[in-house]
C-alpha cells in the first residue's frame, strides 16, 4: 500500500508533508520520521509534517525534525501547509494555535505571542532572558525567546563569521536548556533589516527558519535595535516579520511545492 506525500519548501527549508486528514497514513514514530527524512535512503527533508483532524482548529500539524524528535512549531512549515490548504486556516500545533493566510505577497502566518520568562523558554534555572549572563567563546549575553519553540539569539558584528557548525550543537545541548534550544546568530543591518543564520534544534544548519526569524526580530525589537517591522534575510531568502501592538507576531513569506510522490511504509519497517 503506497502512502502519498507532498515535498515542499519555504526558502529552502524543506518538508515531506503527509496529509492524514482524509487518507490513511502509517503510525508516525520518531524512527519512521528520521528514516523518511534521510537524504540518502529516504525522501529527504529538514522536517516531516503530518496533518491530522482537529477539534480545536481546522486541522492539526505535527512536526518531526530530521533526527526524529517531535517539536512544537515551525514557521516555514506553517507557510507551506497554508499554501497546500489553499485558504485561510487555523492550525493546532504543540506550541499552540497559529493561523495561515495565503495572499499576493506570500503566506502570512500569525505565530502567537512571544514568551520571555525563563521558565517559559525553558531554562534550567532562573536568569534574566533579556541579556543572559552566559557565553560560549565569542557568543555572549544572548536574549532568549519562546515563539512556540525555544530560541537563543546572539547579536554579532558578522553572523557569517561565526563557526555555527561547531558552536551550534554545543549550545543546543547545553544543560542550561532542558528541552534543547535553537541557536540564532544575527547582524543588524538597518532599523528595518537583519541578517540571520540558524542552527536548528534537531536539524542542524538550515537555509531558513521561520520561528528563528520571528524570535530574532522580536529579540532585536525588545532591545531597541530595530523597528516593529523588519526584513530578516537568511541564506535561503527574506521573511517579513511584524510585531503587532496586540502582541501577535506576523511572519510573511513564500512557500512552494517541489513535487509529489508515494512510498511503501513496509520499506521502512512499518506494516499498516
């Protein structure tokens, strides 16, 4: 029995989407998600996305990183799913309810209200999240934000000069972060522009991270470094982030469908 999938991406951050709203899909486990995400022996993706019926929203979105870990939120995936759905939708995630609205300028996603309290990140113990008194080599005094998933943001003179391939996994798995953490290094270009690179929890270096762009923009706004509407440029392209007066973060950007296909779950050790 073949299971259909849709391969999609948002600024190069790519996804395998399984739509379980109207069709049968294999029981999802971390091992199966990791096997499908493998770029040599699977389909290949940064995240595996599973859509399911929901009593609280139009549908539910579950998100599995390439290592098989299930996570709370993914901004780029929300845009991709919004494109696939084709009309405005409220979406249930482990990080809370979000909305996706297709439009002429891409998919606008209401990502919710950011959280800054140390216990909401979460951190292992209490500290000021506005300028955390910690450092990893040249990366020091980050700001911590939870935008459905946990992020730390370091503002540096040149984000491209940081060895994020080496420092990213060390910070991600530091005992300070009991749920691990996404690591962002950002450079302020102007009052309305930020450059950003992200080490994504469970996925590694990525071309784009929607929640990272949201967390970084809000962190920069909270420190007074930028205005309330900014373009955040990642290696894969630029996202527009607005932090509204009601506290909602709105992320706007493109998404695209790459191709469609199917796989046999039995090839991955699953019998439906």
